[in-house]
C-alpha cells in the first residue's frame, strides 16, 4: 500500500513538472515588452504586426484571446513543434524556452488590448 502511494506521488510530480505554465504569469507586461521584440523578429513576417494575422492566422482574439479555448500550454506546444506540412515551423531549436514564453506573454497582453478595444468600440468596431 505504501509503495503504491509512492508510485502515485511520483507520477503526480512528473505530471506537474511536465505541465507547461508560463513562468512570467506574475509579470506579464514586463515579459510582453521583450516578447514583442522577439515576435517582430521571428513571427511577424507571417502573422503580421501584433499577431493580427496576414499570411498566417491571427493569434490574439477568439480562441487565442483572453478566456478563449486555447491554453498557454497549447500555444507553447504549437510554437515548439510547429504544424507539419504548413509554413509554421518548429521554433524549438531557434528560441529558448523562456523566449517562447515571452512571445506568448506578448500575445496574451495584446489579446487583452484587442478585447478592450472591441468592448469600447462595440458599435463601430470593424475587425481587421
Ligand atoms: C513562415 C511563416 C510563419 C512564421 C515565421 C511563423 N508562423 Fe505561425 N503559423 C504559420 C502558418 C501558415 C500557420 C497555420 C498552420 C496551419 O494551417 O495549421 C501558423 C500557425 C500558428 C499557430 C496556430 C494558429 C491557429 O489558429 O491554429 C500559432 C500559435 C503560431 N503559428 C505561432 C507562431 C509564433 C509565435 C511564431 C514566431 C515564433 C510563428 N508562428 C512564426 C506561419 C508562420
């Protein structure tokens, strides 16, 4: 019984270690400033400035916006593994883990700004 308990605890700890959470969650605005620069150099040519979408999908509203269905860890996974057979490559070897989280922080902050702007201009807002 005791051994089973230890095994269960072991799996739980491994699970926690693997769960990808944003290490900058408590200082998003700061990380987002650095993330903006990184996004500009690595992602903007396809996802457009501020992630509003161009040749590639937008990354700041709807499912990617605040409260949207896509989690931080899902975003992290897409960026690290890429999407096979599309222009979306893997950034695993070109960006550090921390830089990927900085970019995600930027996109999340930008998502908040987009949502606030939409709420403010509800009647007149024209999506991109
Ligand atoms: C060479 C062009 C290109 C670059 C550079 C690029 N992407 Fe993409 N990205 C794409 C394309 C095309 C897709 C859509 C793939 C598909 O059809 O599933 C995509 C998809 C994504 C998605 C999933 C979007 C969705 O709606 O499912 C995320 C998240 C993403 N990219 C983030 C990034 C980030 C962050 C960077 C920079 C580190 C980046 N991408 C750089 C082309 C690019």
